[in-house]
């Protein structure tokens, strides 16, 4: 397990979809498969897919949510979903080297 996977999710830092994870669009949202750990996740809404895809273009989670026009009342649910994706290594912290 990577050190990031054990650390608490921090929405104030930059994130991105893991290069080892692939998104497959589906009518309900998308399937995400991680080729390294072989985990499969379901993104059950198209707005969540948009957020995961947009993470790399923004400096943190709140600015990504704003850019994707996620209503403020839903931010906590999105942060919870992203934290789950981080624990399963579908998304990862973005560093200078990975930017």
C-alpha cells in the first residue's frame, strides 16, 4: 500500500485520476478499473465522472467542484466519494513530478 493510501484524504491538495486506473463510460456514470490492484469501482453519476476527470486541471478538490458546478450542498458527499476513490488508489495526490 502506498503512503498516500494510508493517509487521510486531504481535499485541499491537488489530485488526479491514477494513471493505472481506466474510466469506462456507462449510462449510469462510469466503471473505474485499477490495473495495479485490480479493483473495480462504480461512479454512479455523470457529474462525479466529470469531477474525477477534472481533478488534474485544478489546484484542489473545492476548486474542481466549483468548476464542475457541483452545488455547495453536495460538496460533502463528493468529498466522501473522492476519499473512497483515494483509498482504493483510483485517484492519487498530484505532485510536481506527476503534474
